[in-house]
C-alpha cells in the first residue's frame, strides 16, 4: 500500500476521473471537448458532503439513543410489575455500574427472561487448597432466586424492529404496520 493521499490529491484524482468519464461519454470524436472541473470546487463539495454525512449520521444515532432509552424504561417498568421494587432498584443500580449505557435494553430483556445476575461476592472465610490458603467466596445477592419462573421468553421481548413493508421503526408491541394499512385504505 502506498502513501496516504491528502485531500487535495484526492480531489485532483477525482477531477481526472471526471474528465475521463466525460471523454468516454463524448466518444473519440469529441473527447477533446471534455471540461476539467475546478479542483477547489471539487474539494469544497467533498468537504460539504462529508460534513452532511456526519450530521445525518449523528441525527440517526440520536434518534436510536432516544428509542433505546424509551424501550429500556418500558422494560424496567415491566420488570417492576413482576419483580419486587427493591430488587428492581438494585438491578438498575447494578446495570448502571456494570454495563455500558447502550446495553440497557438487552440487560432488562435478560432479567425478564430469567438470566442470572450476581450483584457481588463476599469473603466468608478461608480454606486450604493444594495451591495454599485461599479465600472462600460466596455470592452477595443475585437475581433470580431459586425456583423463580421468568414471566417472558426472549422472543416475547423483542427490540424495536425496522418494518419490511414501510421501512420505519415500530415498537415491540406493534404486530401490524399501521402506515401500510393507511396507505391501502386511501
């Protein structure tokens, strides 16, 4: 791989490629009439396009962040109906301390579908092992307790999904696309 090109060099290459494309489109008889675009204009267009793409990407990321937060809040409230309030508060604190911010939806889906989470460990004594004296460690609180039946399966707690019919995002409870139904009724 060669050296890295500067922005100006990339714009110059793009200008040459545009000239070649024009020449090919004009044919051999009129190929010399192809006009070379201004490199500075091309450079500015590339910068503006990149800035626009970054801005659009940020808008998309912001909207996904909001949808994830709303879905996480909905799942936490749903957990409050099936799990004692003190445990939900402790699970929420555990999630905030342990998992990244973007993992909230999957964390609450796992809680409601019965995955085990250990809040911490504590030392209760020491025991002799072949490797020497070791601390004896036990769990310091975990969820779910033995014999607890999860109220949902993982499939019942699906995330926001992009509709194949309309292309928009739909909430987990929405079974049928309302947008497509409205268009059909017109």
